[in-house]
């Protein structure tokens, strides 16, 4: 089968490489000539376990090539970004999807299959994508087959989960669903869930909205517990002993191109019916400012004004800084007059070592749960002006003697000037 994948980002590239690995002739399309040149040379631009090796295998087999323009295929997969619009409810911007679709329309022929993997607002397939195709004289469900097949993978484990996770196939018609299911049958070993397009669209959005709402509850609990002088993390641990309770963990905010974006697509589609989702977004969006206010309190009596941030990514052990609350916290601290240093071993633009970033600093703020941050060496903290650490991700397991350690469980003790250790 010949497959053209448009968009070679965090989802499109792994998807394209997997199709190639399983014996299909794949052309991956991206607008960046530098990126496509690097891919054809076996070099990738994102951090993902196993991806480089699989790309090199696909190149060796002759099953993958990257290009800046689409080519004719049997199936077309669109995996381009869908950012928020700058409007009242931050609705879904389909401009990239429309552009990708227009680029493949000249290559379409009867009986081809078009699959949109990009996360989209409800009714995008029927109201936006289908009309663009039928304007070219095709009939969706009769001589062109159209489906929405959202990804549901964990960064850092994408190559495994694309194969083994259940896959939702949402066709415009039943025949569209069957055709798209046959495409993914090339490598998906997980359950194939056949659905209507609108069901698939809303299902993906609700998976991420559920988590966003749960995290908002945990973040609100952290604020409440800090105000009342109660250990929020202990409260969550005990509450989760209940067999039907699963509170998430509080943090510095919500980031990434899913949880921080997708709920708005639902909110924009039904604003009067979504007050809970809107409140959850407000709570999670408030967390960077909350973290900054806690940093200001911890630094109020320090002689220096240097703060060290550990991590800029929105989650641990990846290089993705999209919508990361850590980036917002960094900018807010700089605007507040702090001398900010950053240590992130997963972000190429950050070149300081742990020792260099901590030198003459009065406070470390952990914002990403990288495995490198579980044990903080004394070579870092010995260089500090004051040895204080605020762990917003509850990821640190050991620190050196004499380090004052705070997380959302004991942050309230900072007001009492109590030194605690782990």
C-alpha cells in the first residue's frame, strides 16, 4: 500500500515510520526542507524512544522518504497541528488541516482513503473536511473514503502505544470506517473501535478533558490545603485508598498540545453547556501565577535574587515545551526581576549543567518530572547561596543534608520557617 503522511511532528513522524516498518511505501510530507533532508539522512528532530532506529530501518528497506510535497497514494493521513484560535473560547483553528487537504486534492483518485489524525473540534469532519473533498466532484462514502482516527499515545512510549493501544476509527459512513480500519490493520495490534466521525472527534477530546478536570481538582486542593495548613499530597494518597477514587497530582499547570488545548474545542462548540470544563481551564491556567507567588514568598527574605528552574518541558523525559507552564513561569519570574537560570537536559537550547545553573542561586524550582531530578546531587546544592528547593512535581526523592525541601504537601510550613528534609 502507498501511503502519504502530511505533517511530520510528534505524531505524524512515528506513524509514517511505523507504516514503512511494516512494509508500506510511505512518503512523509513536511514544509521544512531542512527537516526532510535530515530525515532522509536518518536524523530525527524529536526525542522519542526507538524512533531513530525505526527510521533507519525503514530507510534501509527503501520504504520511507521525506518530501516537501505530497505524492499520489492509496491512503493519505493528515497529522498537522490544530492550535487554538485567538477568539473568546479559543476554538479549533483548522487552517493547517485545510491547507494539508488542499495539497493532496490534486493527487486524489477514486477509491482513495483520507484519514485525519489531528485532534479536531466536533463536526469538523462533516462541516469542514467533507465539503472540501466533495467540491472536487468526489462523493464521500462512494468513491472517496474519509475518517477521523485520533491518536491516543504517551510521549516517550509512542512507538509501542501506536501498535498496541486501542484505535478509534470514525468514518463518515460505515464503508469509510471499514476502509480506514483496513489501513491501520497494517500495524495496529490493539482493538479496532469502529465509530462515527463525530463520536471519534468528541471521544478524543473528552479523554483529555477528563484528565484536565481531574488535574484542576488536584490543583485546587493544593491551594486549599496550603491555605488551611494541611498536607495536600497526604490527603490525595489517603483519598485514593478508596476503591472508586482516583485523584490526580497537583503541579505547576497543564501543558502540551492535548490537555491545555483540547478542552477549548468542546467549550467553543457548546459554551453554555460546559461551565465545569471552563472552570477547570481557569484553575489550571492560574497555576503558573500561583507558583510564581510561592517563589516570591520563598525568596522574600533571601539576599540574592537568582532562581534556578529544573525543567522546561510540560512532562518528564521528553523534549516537548509546547504550551508548557514552565515556560510561562520562567517569563513571569524574569518580568518580576529575578535572575533566572535553567537546567533541562532534554531541551537542546538549554546548555547549562546542573552545577552551573545552581551557582549562587537561592532557590531551585522543579517544574518537570525528569528522571534526572529524582536525586539532586550535593554538587548542585553546594554551589547555592541558600539551599532551598520547591518541587512542584513531587518528583525529587533525595537531596543533600541541609537542603530545605518544599512540595505541595509541606509548602504551608514555609510560612512558619520550618526546615524539612526528605
